[in-house]
C-alpha cells in the first residue's frame, strides 16, 4: 500500500529520503486517478525496500501540490535526491511507471 504523503510529513518522507520517491497526485473525484491507483499500490509492494511510493491527495494538501505546480491529475512524479527527474501526467500503464522508476536506480 502506498504511503499517504501530506503537507505535514512531506519533508520527512520525501525531502529527507535517501531512496527514490514516486508521488502520485490524485483526488477522490478523479476517474483516471482510480484507474492507476491499483498500479501505484502494486509498485509500492514490489519496490517496498528500494523506493518510497506515496500518494498526495490534492484536495487536502495544497502546499505540496502547489510546490510542484500540479495542474492536472493524476500526475506521477519521480524524485531522486529531492529533485524531480521525470513525470507522467494522466493515466498510464504499469510498464511505463516501472521503467521510469527503474531509471532512478
């Protein structure tokens, strides 16, 4: 299961992470977000020891959402050493997300 990333735990879970981080920006009312949600959870299970896989609810975490200029959801960010290395906007396949995550190692 992906970790819930919030405005209050962002620094600890993302900025200070020594592992690569994947952030899924989503909302309960977003249809495409519901499509990729199970994929994000699968990645969380598969990469649990190698990466931080998190979900950011854009309706509840305006600070983190604004920090990255998120305008469309779902948006999935791939972060290494605190820097955004890649991103995907919109629903996509597990293969695409896995490839982008693997490129961070």
